[in-house]
């Protein structure tokens, strides 16, 4: 699941996929770029989820070591996105198991 707000490459890719006819050169190019993004996202998701859980549960030094990471400072939107993505991924896996694909 991608959420793109405002200008940016992801917004442009999603817009190109929506605005162009399937099979057109612009659509195909956008689709290829999104697939590359999917592959990168799939590889880094487990680590990112682990880091998000740690950040949401524990007080620790921030990435630069200059201040404290405090769970109470985690934005509600970040928590919501993390939980929504995880629930969607688990639902896909459950569906695959029920269909005998997993």
C-alpha cells in the first residue's frame, strides 16, 4: 500500500499509472518503476517493522546519539500506517494459506 501526498516521484508514478491507458508506454514505464519500488520495500519491510516496534516501545538514544527517542513522541499517523501495512500483509498471507498457495 502506498500513500503519496503532494509532489514527488511516487505521486508522479501513481498518477501516471492512473492517467494513462494500460499498455501505453507511459503506463508501462510507471508500472516498471513501481515494481522496482515494491521489490525494495519488500526487502526492507521486516527490518523497518522491527525498528518501528523498538522505537514505539523503548526509550533509547536517537540515531545520532544526541538526544532521546521517546515513544510518546511517535506520531499517531506513523503508528496507524505501520499497523495498517502489517494487517494488510498478514491478510494477504492468510488468504494465500486458505487458498493453499502458501
